[in-house]
C-alpha cells in the first residue's frame, strides 16, 4: 500500500478538519488516493502493441520465425505490463485525460455515497477528493449542500487549490482548502453543536 502522508501529516490534516467542523454542522472529508483504477484492459492493450513490436523486430532480423513463440511474446507482454509499476506509470501518460477523469470522478462519487450512508440524511457533506495518478481534484457535495450553495464557489476553491499546489506541499494545500470549505459552509450551515458523524479519512 502506498503511503501518501506521514503520520504527522495525516494528523495535521485531521486537526485542520476538526477545527473546520467546529464552525459548521457539515461533515468535511478528505480522501487522497494514489490512483483511481488499475486500468487493466488498457494496459493489456498496450502490452499487446508492445509485444507485437518486439515480435516484429525479431521477425525482421530473422531472430525468430516460430509463430507460437511470437504469440507467446505478445501474451507475456499483455500479462506482465499491468503488473510492473514503473512501466505502468509511463504508459498511464498515454491514456486519454477524459478516460482518467471519468474513472476518478466515478470513484469519487462512490466515496461520497459511502460517506452519506454513514451519516443522517439531512447532514451536509463535502468531500475533497484527490487522485494523484490522474491529477484529479474535485469537491463532491451531497444534495443538502447542493441545494444551499452554488457550484461556482467550489469551482473557485478548486482553482485556488491547483494554484497553491504548485508552490506548497499537498498537506498544507489540503489543510488550507479545508479551512476555505468551512468558510463557504459556515454562513449557510452554521455549527449546531451536534455530533461528528464521520471519522475523516485522509489517504487510502
């Protein structure tokens, strides 16, 4: 399992969340993951292409003329490529951004749904979801928040997040963004001294 945050960094974000939630009745959750999908089928396709190139080169230099062996090279490349982290990351850059963002947004929506199932129905929920491999950052809100706050506020926050991330650490950027989330939530969903229903997750 990939460690994204050190224990001290995770604690720093948890403290920022605790302070933010003291100002609002909403649940603020941060989820940071290394990647949103393993892209097995896409990696196998790239493996087929790589194996075909290798087999073609060997065929051209007369180093290999046995068809079953050529097929075996293609098969091995298809099976091995998805399992090699270093090569996997290289080929990931060739996948369309639209596909990467689609997989990340799908997983983020699943995370939000899982959180909503653990809190009362009328609880406002905001999820700061970050998938590192896809360079994907999004704020997911449940219907309670959507009905009270326009999406443009979250879009502006995400734009500030991406700018800050260029000059400071992910930990610091997340902590500052959590405080900004509370700034947006507080006027509409002020603190009601209620229970904290969800234990925050900062990394998976």
